[in-house]
C-alpha cells in the first residue's frame, strides 16, 4: 500500500517538475528579444560552455573513434567487408555517438558548472540583489547561459564527430591496414545529407535540454551548500536520462 | 579589456572550429559536395530487363573510371523494362554510340553500378541518346536457380556416365 503511494507520489513529483521546467523555458523564451541585445554576455557563455569543453570533447571523440575503428574492423572482417569501416564509423558517430556522448560530456563539464554557479549565486543572495536593483536575473544571468549552451552544443557535437572519424581512420587505415581510398570513398557514397541533418537536429535538441535542465536546477537550488550540491547532482542525472530518452524518440522520428 | 579580448579570441576560435566541422560533415562525409549536378553533363538513357538493386546516384564507370552517375530510374509501362537515365560528365563526350551498358556489383556485397564498354562507332553519344546494347544485373537468386538446375542436370548425366564407365571398367576387369 505504501509502495503504491510512493510510486504515485514520485510520478506526480516528476510530472510537476516537468511542468515547472517547461514553464521555466517559456519564461526564458519571453526574455529572448531583450536578451539577444546583450550579445557580449552570450559570447562569454559560449566561451564558458563551448570553448572550455573543447579539449575534453576532442579527447573523448578521438578515443571513441579509435574504439570504433578497432571494434568495427574486428566485426566487419568476419564478413570480409573491412572497406565499409569508414561508413560504419561515420554513420555511428554522426547520427548517434557524436550528439549523445557530447550531450553527456556537456552535462558533466558545462552543465554542472552552470548549475553550481547559479546555485551559489542564489545561495549568496546575488540573484535577490539583482531583483532588488530591478535587474531581471532571468535576462541578465540565466538566458545568456542557456543560449550559450544551445549554440555551443551542435558545434561541439560536430567537432566530436570529425575527431572521431579521424580516430577511426587512424586505427582502421594506419594500424589495421584498411585501404585509405575505400575508407573515405565508401563513406562519402553511403553517408547521406539526411544522416548529418539528423545529427545536427539531435545535438540542437540535446543542447536545449541539457542547458535548460542545468539553469533550471541551478536557479531553483536550495540556498545552502547542500542544496547546491544536490542541484549539481540532479543536473547530471536528469540530463543523462533526458538525453537518452529523447535520443530514442528522435531516432524513431527520423526513421 | 585585455581579458575580454582573449575571451573573444577563444570564443571566435571555438565558433570557427565548430562551423568548420559542420561544413566538413555536410560536404566531405557525404557525396553532396561532389555531385556532378553542378558540373556540365549530358544525359544518356538505357533500358534494362532487370536492374537488380541499382539506386539513383550509383556511379557510371568506363574502364573503371567514374564518368557519371545514375540520375533517374523508372519503369517503361509498355515494354516492362527499367529506364535508367544517366548523367555523364561533359568531359567524356566521345563515347561511341554503339557502346554497351552492363550492371555490375561492387565487391561481393557492394552496391550496383553501371559499366560502359566502348563500341567501335565513329559517332558519339549525345544528350538524350539511347544506349541500345544493355546487359541486365545478375540477380543472385536467378543465378543460384540456374546453377542448381544445371547442377542437377550435369550430376544426373555424370551419374549415367560414371555408370557407363563403371560398367565399362567392370567389363575391362572381367577381361
């Protein structure tokens, strides 16, 4: 009986949270015209979420690509079609691994930074101070961080995919001895512009989702040290679950 | 001031890298950056009995060199043949008009492509010309069917032969 009650409570709880996040997004979007005028703030946030995540994105992309090169080669060799390695690696990275892993890394690298920064601003009453000075903290602080993440994510995902493809090429061609010409030409003939578009749309959606969750959790963090910590944790967990869930939906929609 | 300068530089580098990566993805990993549609080309039409799984965009090659791509595939409603329209690069405008077109397979499991073999005519293919000599795709199922039929026949004839030779052998041993 209590179990049923708990399940019902937690279901209602997550439904309420979903509604709150959606309303928060609408409030942010209403600030969009005014917020876009302060492009300096947005540039600073693109630097924070994008440029500072660049190294970890490229490093992870390289290793993921190299693993794809190894695994793909082992698998394709059984069917005598190692030449399709370029296609397999490129499609896997562009459609799936690039956007998803970038979103997960983004949630870990930039999302936590956003959430803890906003949470500390809340805890140290900086946000209340802004409200007192009739500065809208949503427009001044939250919106630039949100937009910075939304702009940075597709670019990061594209960089991830490119570095990954070169990683797969490094292992497949240089180490395993797949022909370089067939690696690239098979990839070019089989990867469609549709596949690339799918990846871009996915990474854009993940960018909106992960940035939104991070700023929502940070902005609504309990103003204590513990509250900031739990906001950061919730950011990562919720972002990861939302990313993987949306990934399934988007993949099904694009089929 | 100096700090914001460095920040702008970092952001600019990141944006440049990101858009370069997007550009690379859309042009270099797909065939869209290299289509012949932008280059001058002329169209040649060929009718095949069966094209197998030939797709629009498949390469058209001559002596192994890619000279064009398949632009359109449709069915002729009266002859029940596949009508394949090919875009041939205008650089290759001296293909004899009696050349023949066959459908081949790339590798064991690869896609189909069209191979042109030059004829001996002095007139060349022009825009909207038809290639009269065509050879259909080898459909694996048909091929296996034929092979099985032949195998069945030849093995039965082998059996009768070996019977005969066995009988002959038996006779020789008797002698």
